[in-house]
C-alpha cells in the first residue's frame, strides 16, 4: 500500500497571529524579535512576514541590522509572545489530529499527518483532506497554511514549500522522480550548506546528479551511512514513520458576545466550552491533573491561571475551581475586560484498561 503523508506548515505563524490581533498592522511588513535587553535594539529577528522578507529582513539577523534595512519604511517590530503563539499552536494541532491516523508535530508551526488508512481510494481524496484542513484553520484561527502531500515525509515537506504562502501541492508516488530530477541539491530538505558545497565541489549540482553518482565515491567522502542517506534523499526515498505524538493538553477558547468583566457571563461561556473538552477527554480515555483558564483581554493580551488537582477525568466537578481562578484573575486585574475566554486541562495521564474476568481466562 502506498503511504500518503501530509506536511502542514503555517504561513509566517508568529507575524500572522500578531496581524490578527492588531488589525492596524495588517498588510505591513512585520518583524518578530527576541530582545536581549542589553540595549533597545540588541537581539535577533525570530521571524518575519512575507512583506518583511521581501525587504531582506529574515530570521536570525541582528535587530539593529533589520532596523537599518527598515529605515524610512513602515516596518513594525514586535517582541515575541510565546504564550500566545503556543496556545494558538495547541488549538491548531487539535484540529489536525481530527483528520489523521497519526500526527507528528515537529515545531510550533508545522506537523506531519499520516492519512494512509483514511477511508479514501486515491490522491484526489487526500487533496480533499488537505483542503478541509486549510478551511478549518482559516475558519477557526484566521490563518493560512501551506500543505504538501506525498508518499513519505520528505516528499510532503518538499511539496509544502513548493508554493508558499497558502499553497497546496500534491506529489504522487509516480511523480517523485520528475519533481526531484532537476532540483538543486541545496533545495533538498536535510542537505545543509556545508554538504551542498562538498557536493558541488564534486560536480554534483542537482538531485539527479546525486542520485546517479557513484556510491563508492560518495562513501569515501561522506561515510557509508551518510552517502546512503544522501542518495535516498535525492531519489525522494524516506522510510521514517509519522510518529504519533502523545497529546499533552486539551483546550477550548471562545469569543464572548461582548467585551466584559461580568463573571457570570464569562463563566457561562466556560461551562459551554467545558462540554466540548469533556467529550474529548472521554474520547482520548485520559485523566488530567491541571485545570486552567485562558483569558484574552481587549488589548488581545493572553493571561492564564492554573490549579493542580487530584487525578480525574471529570470537568464538572472542578468548575468551582475554574470559577475561583476567574475570580482571582479579576481581583488581580480590576477594571480589565475580556474579549475571549478559554479552559484547558493538562498533565494528561492515559487511563489503564481495567481487566475483566475474561482477561484472566483468555
């Protein structure tokens, strides 16, 4: 059976989230920075949106250098807000999990999905799953993503980067050789700059050159294992499985009907959200040990409060603790109103299957 793997890559994730929560910066070059605190401009660029990248502002460059590039241009510089980004990532990974046999999250903004055993018969149906994923992420989070579909993780990863942003590329098993054939070795995922230079020095420029190069000669330079891996990459071969991640938490966030500090109104929304979480807990057959609220204020800043519990799988019995967390938040933040509210359970523990009488005599 041909494997079918999706690679989902969220487009300029941090910057896109910042554009969503501050409509005034939408459409402008946005740069997300990790400030060191030594001076106002010390530190490095974490990421940037596509408009900023067009100016030459990319991840890893010093903030001071990025600001020189941005001089006299309307570029927005913002500090990283990892709590906000992680919460959004967690919600999206839960959406992806619903569409896959197995999901392997490889970073905060990308994941592999194995859909081989989904109830469909061809690559067109796999594309429909990808389209559904794109629609769900856009509907629930307002974000775009690029999706690649292929017979393994390597090909799916290469496909997702083929058309960005907001792309969708399918490379069937029959199309792999044609896709890789003229590809520069520098564009093959997992081949870095130093290896590319070494290959170029040998006259190897394309994936086809590498795939057909004498393996003994490659082994003398790179060693037996790396030579084999390099040629497999050039041929689009990747046998590594999509390794199912253990779910770490379950969360739900909803928008309030209006900005408010009314605890009764907010708590009603929490109870509504808790119903969805309870269903997910039952489906996953897990207990939890931590319960949290996620409060997003009118300035779209994210706050959280948590409490550790005895191991349980029941939300309802712990809603009074959730209400107390909400009360504590407003006592610490008088006058602050909320736009969105969420509830999260974490420190999940898989339930042990209870043995039945039949288990002892089987």
